């Protein structure tokens, strides 16, 4: 499939050194943020403009070469893992900010522009781009669209899907689609919604128009220390039920608190079973009113509350949270980061159950997560050098995700399915839904050459796992053999 | 509204009191209220899928002026009612398609919560499923999001008669393609919506309508400038030489916003926004044509005879054959016109998506025109 003719055709689309086929030179591209899984691509294309992207796709279509699109490569689920026989289409050179429209409060940018640089470019106008995944200094906006990225502030400001107004997409068949735009709706189906979070399976995003919001004038951060993890979990729901929508509401358990303290000395109480970090923002009056109400809710549940009024105090509190992952990395040689989401009301019970499962299997689990939207990030600590521990960690991870699905949640809140969660998708979706997903992909990519094998498991894979859900005793494709 | 809810749909709202009481303490989905005859809906669609007979999906028919499907059979989901789950701590509600919006509003008001997209209830009617299927949102759209922004999950019956569930009831969920949002606003042409889960918002502590005289050009200039200010604006409406601005939040924040906006005058008529939303405001009365114009953010629209909402991005005119603004689009509400997608490439992909969900094109035929121009 990946013939010399394909290589010749691709070289014709790109200046000489923008197509990399040398085995040593493609090595840096063999993995994304999910580093446990590596695969060298057949070739790497680094186009400099959209015309080159179109030409590359056209050459791939002609020669039947599968394409994996990659932004900054910070994804955590292996969505940008290359294919041995495929082209890795890297969009990191497409990084110009095309337009900042202050009347519309929008920015139109190329897909390789980093998330943070958008906010930096518009800060002098008193505006910002709200979604802020923790990798925002490096991750690209095109990747954010592919994964529907979240971040600390999406409880109040929404996910990527809520903040992207329009995109330009190149399909594998060679069409350019302009989806969404500066109007609040567009006639026909909401293809923009279908594209956001589609993990590079439906097309290549070559331009993104995002919504810019006015920077809030005031903000405060409250730190609440609890003696009991379940009480802390329940306090999260109580804040929401009180009618407060914090800008951020994060939780850390004792293991994570102490790891963070050892690492950055954020001033967290080491004796607490759990802490909540709650950020409220808005006008000065709104913030004052919210602080008083949040404090009441927390103190009524026995929390010790401290208020960070000044910018440096707030930054210090957030620093511990932001450093939690690297800090956990010092507790054990390796960690495995999960991404399930559960209804907030289940937080207390699920945290307790994770603790029990952790004890049963003998691997410690640190919990650092977006409590406000129920998005858990249990970090399973293990040593890949110790025989069997990786398998154990993966098994525990699978159990945790099953638990998330059982209580009405999902296997991935913001990291995506990629290659990592293909098996757990079989648990969350039935065969009929999976078949519908595959038909939706075919509508955009009939050849099936955009990021093949990612995001949606095949029915055969699920049936081999024995995890296939069957609705009402009806098996789709009864003519197919089942294992 | 409450009267409507009682008189028209007694079976749907009856027992809601009991449900509310249970929902407060209940940790689990409270089903059994209203009517759950989903299997009958599935069976109807499956029969039509087998025979190839076309199917028009209806609820209260409150939005029939947006077009009605011409089909061999009619499937009404108006009797498929009931709020399946409402956990106030979760800010999430799950309800069956036929549930009257008025019932949902009443339940939520008791918990000081609201549907962020504030869907219109034309003639006081409208079902939850109809709101999702048409994707129409109320005056707060630019600030609180549209229907698609709040939808978390749906259960549908596709054109093959398959009962499918997508998304869920959690805020963050990136497992699989976002079919829930794709189905939102698709006018029932991809599947019959059985039920949906949406996120809710807490009701603001207080709300006030500020008002001042101006012409459309000035109103537009102010609104464009205000969009860059961090102010608690949640609706705007220019009409008849008056600009109204709704501000929501803490009492003190509202008072400050009024000063900063330079709008000390209040409009005490709290029902104003609902009347605009439902086209009950006198401006919408009469038989003259009615056209909706979607205006790109930041683009001036300076017609003094228009009713202009959404911070200047949605306008209404009592005229037919209105030309769309650059990068905007128009839709006639009176006389009825179907939604048409004129871009050939877009229409082609949408047609393929239609085939992926409804291969025999039995669902709401003609409601969405996807013929490449």
C-alpha cells in the first residue's frame, strides 16, 4: 500500500524536508502523550499551509495511504498514535492567528496555534479563550477540537464544543467544509458538533474560530480541608445545589496533597483527608456574595476554610493542583492516569470504592480531579520494572472505569478514547450504537482511511472481549459468527 | 403557564407533586411517572422501516409553522411523558420527549433551577422533545447557550427502528461521536427522540430589566462594546425605539451593572422576555409576514422597524423575501418555509448522514431540504 509512488507523490506536495521517512527522524513522532504505546509511522508530513494539507490528502487518497492527524502530540489516549503503514500528518507548522475580531469577540486561527497563545494574544483587549486543559502551554487548538478538551474552568465556561464557533475541515474525499461560523446557528445538521471530539476520524481541521470572553474583574480561591473524603465529595454537590457555579472546583486526596506539598510547598494541610479548591469569579460584588455562600456550605460540613484574596496567594494554591501529576510521578516509578466521569452525587461512594479496590490489589491510587463536573483522574501508582505491576494497574484501571459506567458515568470525560479505551467502549455502548457510530464515520470518510482503528471499537473486538451489550436480546448482524 | 400545564396535559403533570417530593431525596432515577410506552414507538418505527411507509413525528404541534412533514403515517409522542430524573445536586434533568415544557419549568422553578436555553412555548405549548428536535432557544441564547450546548444525552429510535442511547447525564463525556448534539435541531429527520438529558442552571438570585430610548444604530454600537465588558447581561431586545437589557445575578451586582451601563430606568414588566420568547409580544401580532435573520456576531444590523435580540445577532422583520446579511442566513416563519441547505458540499455530507441514520428516508420527509442547489 505504501509504495514508492506514494512517497514520490507526497514529496511533490511538500518542500523536500517536510516529508520525513528516515527511520531515526520519525522516531520523535512514534508516540503522543500516552507514552506506553509506541509505533513508528511510515512517513511524517509537516505541511506549512492549507494548500499543502489538501495536496497531501489528495495524494493519500490516490494511493490509498491511511492518515493520522497530529497537533502537538499531547493527547493522553493514543489518538495520534501513528500507523506502521500510514502517514502522520503533523499540523504544528500551521500556527498563524488569522484574525482577532473585537466587535464579534472571536479569534480565527490555524490548527497548530497553541491553546494558551490565543488567550495571550487577546489579553491586552481584556479577553480570553476559556477552555484551559492542563497542557495548554503546548497543546494545539486543532487537537483541542479533535478531543473536545476541557480544563479546570469548564464547569462554568464549558468545554471546547461550547467555545468553538466555527471550523474549516478538509475531508478525505477532498471537500472543504465550512461548519458553524459567527452566527449562533446554521441551517441543517450541526456538523460542527459532530466534528468536535471526533478524534481525527472524520476530517482534518484547518481553521478554527473561537469565542472570546471578557476577563472577569475579580476572583477568589477558597481552600477547604476535610477530615473525610466522602464528606468532601458530598460538599461538591452541596455547593452546586446552593445555586453557585464556581469557575473551578477541584479536589485532591491525602496522597495527592502530600505529594504536592513535598514537591511545591503550596501550603496545603497535610493532615487533611481531602481538600477542595474552589475558585469564584465575576464582578467584585458577585465574587463577595459567592465567597460568603460557598464558605457557609463548606463550614456547615465541618471544613476548615481559608480564603486566598491576593493574586500570589491564589497562584500558590493553584500551583499545588497544577503540579499534582508530576508530584505523583515522584511517588512511584510510573502512574496510570484514568479519566472517568460520574454524577457528582456518586463522588463520595465512588472514592470510597476506589480506595477499597486499591487496597485489594495492593497498588496505591492518588486522586486529583475536576470535582465540580465529576471528572475523576485517579492516578494508579505502579512500577513497570516490577513483574506484573503494569498488568495489575491496567486491570485496576479497567475496574475503576467499569465502576464509572455502572453509576451512570462515562469512561472518558476529556482525554478521549484513542486506542487506550477501545475495550472499555464495549462496556459503555451496545452493538447497535457502535454500528451507528461506524455508519456516521462512513458518511464523512467512506474509504475509512482517516485515523483508522481509533475511537470506536469494531463489533468483532467487543464480541471477542465478551463485553458486547445486547439490547432486548437483539443481536445486530445475526449472520456474523460470534466468538 | 402553570394553568396550561394542568389543563392541557393533566396526565403528564398529575403526580408531579409526588415526583418532586421523591426527587429531592431520591438518589436514583425515578421512573414510572407519566407514560412509558417506548416499545410502542419503537414498534411503530420498525414497522414503517420494514414497509417503507413514511412517518411524521409530532408533539403539541406548537411549532408547525416551521413546516410539517407530509407522510403516510403520523407518530405523536405527546403521550410519551414524564420526568425520568432530576437530581438538583447534579444540575441535570432527564425527561421523555412528550413532557410539556411547562411542567418541566414548574418543577425546576421549585428548585430555583432553569433550562439554560429557555425554549419558546408558542401558544403556551411545546414539548421537551420538540424543543430538542427544533433546537430553538430563548432570549438568553448568547450568554447561556443554545439547546445543543445543554444537551448531554439522548435516546432515539433511528429510521431502522433501532433504539439507541448516546451521551449520558454527566457534563463531561467524550466517549464516541457526539450524536446527542447532532440530533439536536435535526427536526426529527435522524431519529425519533424518546428522551433526553440536559444540563440545568441555577436561577439567578435576582433579575432586572433595564430600559432606555435609542435608535437601532446606537443600540448596536452599545451592544458591541458591552460584549467586551464582564457584565451580568443575560438578554437584550431592541424594539420600537427602546433598548431593553436583562441583567441577572446578585442584587448588588445588578445595581452596579445598571450604573455602568448608564441605564438607571427599570422596566417592571418581568413577563417581557417570556412574551418575546413565545412571540406573544404585540410586535409579533397580526398576519404580516415574519422573517428571522441570523446575523454574524459583530455585524451591524440597523433597521429601526426590526425587533433585534441576542446582543444584535438575531433579528425579526415583518417582511417576506428578506436578503440574508453576509455570512448570515434567514428563515421565514410566516409564511412557512422549510430549512434548506444550499451549499452543495455541505448538503451532500448531510444527505449521507441522513442515510446513515434513516436509510429509507421514512422520518419526517421533506422537513429538511438537502438537495444540492
